[in-house]
């Protein structure tokens, strides 16, 4: 290293061995800290990937549950096993096919919405 002074002479200053060892020790410490930081980031990345997998699995389970809840709700209406279902206004011959059709359409609609969102 060259040090310029106000006079026109150039003075060369060489760092002594103690300064070099101190610099080397600091650099080793920085290297070790960066390695530890890298390990921590790898661990955090692994945790994040596991959380993403868990979220995807939960979405699938939610979608499947939703597709079974809607038919169950419709099935609860005539599920009382009455002969003519007059209490619910199902004295018509077409009432049960309409109910089953509604259940199927609701389930299909739910499936399509869930599929469009990418949950399945």
C-alpha cells in the first residue's frame, strides 16, 4: 500500500502480521455467519414449502367436503320419510326428480367453481 504525503516522497507502508491475522479472523467470522445464515434460510425455505403443500391439501379437502355438504343439505328436506311429503309441498310426482336434479346441478356447479379456482 502506498501512502502519499504532502511532500513529494512516496512512503510504502506494509501491514504487519498482527493486522493480517486480525483481518483474516474477521473474514472467517463473516464467512461463518454467512454460512449459518444460509442454513437458516434453507430451513425457512423448507418450512415454507411444507406450508404450501399443507395449504394445497387443505383446499382439496375443503372442496371435497363442500361437494358433499350441498347434496346432504338437499337430502335433509325429504329425508323425514313421509309418505307424500305434503308438509314440504312434495305432493307432486315431479317433486323428487326436481329435487334430485337440483342436488346434481348444485354439486356440479360447486365442482366447476372449485375446479376453476384450482383447488382440485
